[in-house]
C-alpha cells in the first residue's frame, strides 16, 4: 500500500513534512531529538490530526477513513505503552485482531493461528502465558511488534522498534519487517541500522524533511555535520557493501 | 474455566438470595422461604398463621436482597469500566464526582425537607437529580482539551471535594441532629426501607448498562493499553470515552440514588475478579457482576444482623470485610497493578 505524507503541518512541531513510500518499501525516518520524527508518525497512525496537509493511503486521505478502517490497513508500534492491568502476552497479541473482528467476541481458529505465528516470528512464542508486565523491556517490545503483526497490516509504522532490544534482536526484528513485504515507516535512531535495512531514508530537522533518498545519497558527511552536528566517515560494509558510518569521537572534557 | 466459574457463581447467587431472605433479626426457616417464594411466583396457598412471615419474606426481605444484588453487580461493573476508561487502578465509581453530587441532593432532602411532596422517594429523586447535575458539570469542565483520563480523574476528584463540602455544610447547618444522622447514614450506604418500587428502575439500568459494557469489553482492553495504541487498534478513543462516561455516570447516579454511596465495592471487586480471571475485560465483565451481587447480598445480611435490631451502614461492612480480604489476596499472588 502506498503511503503519502503530503505537506503535513503540526503547529509548532512540523512545518510541512513531505515524502512518499510505495508499496513494499521500507522507509527510515531519522533526525536529531525534537526534529519531529515521532510527531510525523503520530500523524500517520492517527494519534494526532495534523493542522495542515494530509496523509494518504493508496491515494485516500486518512481524514476520509474511519479509525477502524485505518486500523485494518495500518498497524503501529507506538511509544505509549504503560499498561495498568496485568494482561497475558497472548491477550496483548490477540488485541491485534480487534479491527478485523465484528460484533461480539469469539476468536476464530484463524485469529488464534495469526496470533501464534506473530508471536513465534518475533521469537516470543515461549512467552505466551507470561504476564506482560513481568517482561523485560526488550521482551515487551517484541510482544508489541507481534501485536502489530497480528493486525495483518499493509502498512507498518514503527516508532523506534529497536528500542530496548539487544543487538541480536535488533537485527532480527529489522530483517523480519523487511521480509514482510508490507510498506514500513520506521523511526530509527541508529543510522547504521537505517542504512542497512531501509530502501529510503528521510532526514528530519526542525520539522522539515531536509534530505531524502537512499542511504548512499542521504547519509553523507555533509548532512551529518549540518543536521546532527557530528563528524563522520562513510565506509562500505565489508560484506553487504551498504554505507556505514564511523563517528569521530568528541574529546573528553576534563 | 470462566464458564465453570460463571455457573458456580450463578448457583451461589441463587443460594445467597435465599439465605439473604431467610436471615435477619427475625429469621425465617429456609424451607419456608423456598415455599413462600414458590407460592408468590407460581401461586400456592399459605396458612393464615404464616401471613406475617410471608410478608417479611415477600414484602420486606426479597426486594431488599434483590436490590442488594443489583447494586453490588452494578457497582462492580461500573468500577471495572471506569478503571479501564481512566486507566487507573485506584479509580472507583465515585471518582467522577457523581456520588458526591448525589449526596448534595440527598442531604438537602434529609436536612431541609426539600421535595417533601414526593414522600419516601424524595431522597432518591433528589439524589438522582443532583447526580445528573454533577455529571453534566464534570463533563463540561473536563471536555475542553479532550476527555483524557487524567483530566477526567482530576476534574471528578476536584468536583467531588466541592460537592462534599456543600453536603457537609448542609449536615452541620441542620437544625435537628436526627436529620444529620440520617444524612450520614445515607452517605455510607443503606438498603433499609427498600420496597419493590425501588427495584425496577435500578435493575433495568444495571442490566442494560452491564450488557452494553460487556459488548465494549474488547475496546476496554485496547484502551487499557493507552490511547494511542487503542487508536491504532481501530478504537475511536474520544467517542468511546464519552459514551462510557455517560453510561457509567448514569448507572452510578441510579445506584447511589437507591442505596446511598456504598464504598469499596466498586474499587475492590474489580481487582478481586482480575486476581482470579486475569485482566481480559471479556472475562472480568462476565464474572464481576455475579461476584459483586453475591458480595453485597452478604454485606447487607451482615448489616442487618451484626448490631440487630440496629442496622449498620453498608460502607462500614464492605470496608471491614474487604480490606483484609484484599490485602490477603494481594500478598498471596503476584498481582501486579499500575505498572511495576
């Protein structure tokens, strides 16, 4: 499914963010703290209604779709996940089926199948009966990703999906979302992971997209100096050949 | 497991009703209770000598026991819904200020004799009307900037202080000490003097409200995960919370009007039920009304018996029974609430 972010304005935060992702592409959104990355995503998953511009799925503006219809197409991993009650992992993942279920209750055999496979894809099948609140940060993150997968979305929006994950699971989760074949928009802090797993990268600074393109086009020493205020060297990954960054360490102040 | 629990609790509820009718300052043998109830429902002959006992069973005890069941069920269900709606484990049906609002009307009647023309319904009517006013005020005050959980709780709590202050002022200004006592007794909850007439409105409200909330169980699950998450799961959070506010406030208003502000049930029963069946609202909202109904029937029995012929306020007993029970259960299992 195509996602179009068209001149999205949020007062005081976004000043006309613009980019488009085509079906099946993985797009990374990077930028310094406070540049508007999460706000952009919140406009896409409808936690926030932009004061200007529009977000469109396959050409259809979100504002013209019901929240439920949107949820059938688009799943998100958000940053708000303080949970007050003690759900089990299986129950949390089952919530992903909500937009597809009609009326009363009854999970179908297919609902259960989808949930079980979502859990095993994030390497969390063994956690199914555990209490969600008893999990570590990384385990929770994987379960929440499983919930998003259980939604069987055509667009997956991920706000810092690798947060709290150890390096093994960071790589596994990004490889997993790449392999889904759905359109992915992900805010990533690790520029090297973004370079390795994203088809295109958008660099946000002060509420605007200041660079868009492949890792090669975007992650240049100039952009890094301008936007992130760091000096960096671009090297090739010895195996995959994607550009990777080595940062110059700042001097330790006495 | 939920099915078996459900069947067990239904059986317990029937048994509790019979016991609740049998027990009291004048106790009626169980066999007579069953016989009288059968006579009243399907028609049978009662000896003239038994007329007095029959009246106690049918006219005094049964409506009271049934209302206890209705109030217990209603408070438990409303407690569950409100805790999920404001995402706060410490919330109860009274957190939105509705009961304090009702207490203003009730104390005004008890101390100043307003609505005297309505006779014994004056208190309930005034309580319900002032609950409605409180509901409108809380809603209007919290609405600006979105009905977020925190705004609802803060507005409700702040308003509750205001309403309570007015109620207390009325109590202290009351010329007759007896009126103040009556007001206080009502505030702590009581089912004394209940007749059949009090039952239909409360029963219909609780049944309809419970059925509605039960159909929203999955939305409540999603909302427990946070507003943004609920939105991504297809729940229109703003609209759902508005509807939930109106439904729970209306239920609370009716319950408070018929029984006063019975404390602790709406806070504790939801947690007790979650301890047993987990957090999924589909199970919690099936079990909570049954458990709440049984619980309050026995609380009311205790209220009648412990200091007979005097009656104790229900709130005193719910707390006395509930607190140790709750602490015991919380220690026994690794029940987690409110994050870590």
